[in-house]
């Protein structure tokens, strides 16, 4: 699909991968913070 629009498929794949990794890291930070604040 990227190539059909004249875009680099490798660049789009890297962008998507980086975006997913960023949001996973953000979710993990929030989860770890919530776990640290909850009583054991």
C-alpha cells in the first residue's frame, strides 16, 4: 500500500514499529506507576 502511494515501505514499517513501541512503553510506565501505588 505504501508503494502504491509512492512511499518507502521500509520507512513506513519503521515509523509504524517505532510508534507501536512508543505507546507500549508509555502504557508500561503507567501500569508500573499504578502497581507501585496500589497496596500490597
